[in-house]
C-alpha cells in the first residue's frame, strides 16, 4: 500500500479486499447451486460483478 495513506484508509482497503473475496466465493457457490436452496444464478453473477467493482476501487486507490 502507498505510505501516504492513513491507517484508516489502509484498514478500509483491506476490508474491501476481504469483502471482494467473500463475494466471489458466495457468488460461485450460488451459481453452482442454481435455483436450489433459494440460490439464483443471477444473484451469483451480480455478487461477482460487485466484487469486481470493489477490486477496481481498491486498485484506483493503491496503484500510483
């Protein structure tokens, strides 16, 4: 991470990265289950898209 970011910013970016990982995991799980157990392929894809948006936001803040 860039040294000029504050501790709060570093913590927030770390939490966003963890959230993106969890969203991808959950999205893949929902896609595999399909319509069983209340899961939906569309919701799974949307979770993966949301994770991609989070990753892009983290990259915007960290890549010089």
